[in-house]
C-alpha cells in the first residue's frame, strides 16, 4: 500500500474517526433524494453498501431490501456495524478486490461519504471496474466525490480557530489548529494538482488524510471511459445540477448505470 493509501487507511481505522462516523445517523440530502428516485427499481434486490463506515446508511437501505451487504476496509468500522446491527451481514473488504462476489448481481451499489476518494487514481479506476462487474445490467451505482471547484481551506487560515470567550474551548481549538498545520506539512509532499484530478488535504480530518478531487466534466468522462453513463448529478445540498455546472459545493453525487 503506497503512503497516501496507508495514511488514509490508518485514519479511517482510528478510534476517533470511528467515533465521529458513529455520531452520523441520517442520510445526507442528496442520498435521500436519489434513493427516493430509484427505490421502486431496486426494491428487494441485492444491495452492496461499500465504505459502509459505522452503518449510517444501513437502516435506509434495509428498508428497501433485506438482501444487503455492508463492506468497509476498516476493521474497527465493521466491528461497530456488527455491534449496532446484530444479524445484518457486514464484512471487512476492499472495494478494489471483490472477486469473491458474483458478477452482475447488485441492483444498487452505494459508495457514500466520498469513500472512493481515498485511494490513488489508478486504484480508483480499479474500484470502478469492480463495481461495473458486480452491477446488474439494469442496476444503479451511486457515489459521492470531492468537487475540484471547491478549494479546501488552508490549514493556517485563522478562521479555522472559531474564536470563543470560553478559555477551555479556545485552548482546545488552538491545539487542534496547530496540530492541523503540522499534519498538513507532513503530508504536503503527497499533494498534487492536475488537469483531470487532484490530491488535496482538507480540514475534515484536520489535514490527516489526502483526498481525490475531480470536476463534474472530468468525472463524467472518467465514468464514460469505464463503461458507465450518468443518470443524475446532485450537489451536496441535494440540488440537481447539469454537466456544465460551475457549482462549487464540496461534494458531488453521481447516479450512474452501465452504458
């Protein structure tokens, strides 16, 4: 595993990250809107929940179909899933290596919370190939990805501090602010700005992870080259946008099918 992927895996298997994900209980607006749109086409069909985290999406997907499997490459995330939803099938698994699952099986494959963004570009293409292999011919692939038009806040931006009159809170925020700057300078050698995609560090994990960013146009082309056609694009607020949009929201959601 190369350094970028190893750093990201360690962060997503860290207790503090698992705790944060466990605090997330609901679908995001875009996810809810997409599932409402396609529920009648995937009801009671097999669903694969990639990057399931601690099971934020599990209840809503189980309400659509009991033929459900949740996978995550973080053992701690899967441990939390099993404790929260006993009897529901979860497994530690890597989205790039799913050869044990049958071809053309799933009516829906979901990769939420930008999970596809934490591997390198070549490995991202491996994920897309595996998803296409597993997806039923009339199935849907839904995923979110970081929007290249949304530039992340710099770690030394003083606005990150969120000043307060509470001295204990202020001290804690100053510590986090300083730590974030340190994290950033440790990983900046991994960052990259390209025409088709970029590797960037953002404040979401206090600059401890490197994430993939891509524009609407480049993502559509990447999907086309890997055998998919786009059926819908939503921004992180759940608003539908078109292929030429200059929307600068942090995440983009894609609803796609096999071409």
